[in-house]
């Protein structure tokens, strides 16, 4: 899959210079959930029928970082993870528009005329029913269809995916993960939620308790709420079972967010390795224990419960 950064400063040539029948979709696609997947599958299918190019137009950085900088948004996927997932769906090209003040101030007409038609030469565009574009999201689906008639591209609207009577959305998934309901979020994502981070040196408290842990530097992406989770851990393409703790270690009086994972039957030195933690199910909330023995007893129970969950869900 070809990835073009810093668009439109990095030109892609356009259809007149060899880009074959561009079939595109446009959006942030954070989390790449079931609703996003349906749209991209439509793009891939139509591009295949037409002998065309399946293209995702997305934004880098996320528009929220510019338009709502006072309200930081924790994303569900890093850029690299999003690209990996998009490639897995069969998309041919991702065009990453640099979302700055100049780009944000493009009117809906300018976006359609200069970007979709002039730069990309779009022939078909697939978007969700709530799609909006241009300055302050003032352009709507009817506007896009009208511009399509002028510039020669077709617009298809994809209905949202509904689960349990509600639309699948990135914000709904954030709410579930923020509540620790990672098992439920997996149904909306089409996969279990995961984060990736670097293993760093810790205080060896887990080892002192008889359960050594890998201390993971929290990533910029969203982290589930504090607590203990049954998890899969991927290291160098090898997946292993484990139990993950997220919290401030209140029993030890620490006030620093930690992500720690105890990997079953693993004695490898993991320092400075990048590992992926996939959250299978929430086991319990983070609590304070009166003494070391009570904590050890709870850890044993957490591991037993995690193994049971992973046997049936992992």
C-alpha cells in the first residue's frame, strides 16, 4: 500500500498522469471500527470491479488537535496501527492531508474542486451518512453530490452499522474503553482493543511479590480505565497470555499511571522492547489492599480468572 504524506504539498499526479479510476473515501477513521470497515470494503470492491485504485483520504494530524486544542482527544489507534489496519482491508493508497490552518479554511467547494477533482481526479466517493467537509464542516452530503455532478464524480452514501440499537462510532467505543468494557468494545471494533508501548525499567515490585511484570510506557493513545485485565501480549510476532494492571499502585502510595503486564511462563528480558497488549476482558477495578499478603492473594485470583477468560475468549 502506498502512503503519501504532506498532501497536497506532495503531489500524487492525478488521474491525467496515470492514477487509474480513483475510488475514494474520506475521513479520520480513528479505531477503524466496523462502520469504517464497511465503507472501505465498498471502496475496495468497486475499485476491483472498475480496475481502479482504492484510496483513503485521511488527515494528519487529527483535525481535533487544531480545532479543539483545549480539549485533547485520546485516539484509539496510532497512525502506524491505522495504516496497518487499512492495508489489511485491501486499500491501494492512503493520502494523508496535512491538516493545518490553510487546509482547515478550504470551503466545501474548494475542497471538492481543488482536492477531490483537481488533485485526485476522483471518480467515485464512498462516505458515511453523517459525512461533512470543508470549513467548519459546512459541506454536507447533498453539497458533495452537487459538486459531483459538476466535476464528474459519483457519491455513494453508506449506512451506519447498528449494534444493540446504536450506531457504531469512535466516540461510543471510547466510552466503552474508558469504562473498562473492553469485551464490549471488541464487538464494535471487530477485534480486541490493543495498545503498543516500550518496556521500561520499573521498581521490581511485581518480582518481589513473586509475579514479575513488564512495565510499559503508556502510549499517547487511549488506555482503558484503571484495573486488571485478561490480556494477550505480542512480542516479536509471538503471542502469549498474561494479565495487565493499569493504575497508580495505591497500595504502595504511588501517584503515577502505570501499565504493567505479567506474562505467563515468560522469563525473557524485555527491556527496551516494543510490545502490544491486547485487552480481552476486564477482571476488576484498581483497589487499595491493607497489606502485602492480601495483595498477593488477589494477584493469584486475578491470574486464575485471566486464564479462565483467555481459555474461552482468547
